[in-house]
C-alpha cells in the first residue's frame, strides 16, 4: 500500500494549493531531477515528487545525501513563480522557516534552529536534521521554475560513523517514530504558507522569525577567507559576520563553525 496515498486529501483538508499532483516512487535517482524533467513537460505548479530511496540524492554544491530506504522524507515541489530574478526573495530561508515550524510542532520543542543558508539543525550542537536544495530555471531574467528539494531525517535511528557527530533525526530527538505521510502534509502546508508570504509580503515578513531561529548567532564562523562572529541575518537574507575589519555580509556559500 502506498504510504502517501492520502497525502493530496490531507493537503486539501488543510486548505493547501500544493499537492494537486503527487508522485511517489519506491526508488529514483533524485526527486529534484524528476521534478525538473516534469517541469519541462508542463507539470503544474505545486506538484510533489516523493521517493523512499534516492540513488543519486544530493545537497548543496553537489554533495551526496545519504538516507536509508523508507525511513526519512525525500521530496521535491515544483513552483512556477514567473518573477524577475531581482525580485526573488531568499526562498531557501523562507522554506527553512516552514520546515522548522512543522518539525518543531511535531517534536513539541524549540530545540531546532536554522543554520544559514539551508539546514535545520539542533540548536545546541548543530547536528543536522534536514536540508533544503532549491534549483531554478531562468529565462530572460524571469525565474520560470523553482524546484524545492527537501530531505528530512525522520525515523532513522543510526547514522554512519562518518556523520554520526553531525546528524540526527526527529525520532531520536522525540523518542518515538513518526507517520511520514502526516508529517509530510504538515511540512508542505507550513512551507507553502511561508513561501507565499515571502512572495506576497517580502522576506521582511519572516525576518524576525528567522532571526529568532538563527543557529549561528554569536558563533565563530568562516566562509573562505572571511572569518568572524555571526551577528544575524540581513533583511536581504545574507549572513552578517563581524570581522576584525568590520561587518561583512555573506550572500552565499558554505559556513564552517569554529
């Protein structure tokens, strides 16, 4: 039986526009790749692709995303914003707020936080719980499509030794397993709300919430040659770092915590 057969009904019951088309695969290379291919064939906005297992799952900068079969959530959503590139809000952070809301609600705790630019982590030790990868298609300065890929460690209890100190799951945090379909409905509903707010009202409408959830605030960080203490997230979605030379805004890249 398809665990996600009732997902569309659950989303409609929550008043969501997303999830009109739900595609579930036992195994695929990458749900982001599936969504991108379908977008070229005219798939409607709000369509969702889910996989129990990905053979070529990836995160930012092409890093592999490892997840055991049928324990976690691996999914992508297709959006068609049709806005100018210069008008695009920091969608990855907006998605992060939605994922954080849903997972915090699920575990009934405020132990989770957003690690700029695209991870949901444990607030105390920064162990990763979820990651976000947004890929866009642009033509004539217009963002025609966005594929929002999200991976969430849900029911996985054991992690490879190489990442054990850097990753955990909400089942580990809460002490019990979760219904993946119910959790996915909650995540999609919250993310849809946050993305719509970002497009309609601008990133500033989510800024205060993002600042409260900032896992890097006050930590010593490094981004290439830029090193200093993280001092928050700007209204434009950049990480603000206090360096010996003054405040610097980092718009993209990977952050190491020292």
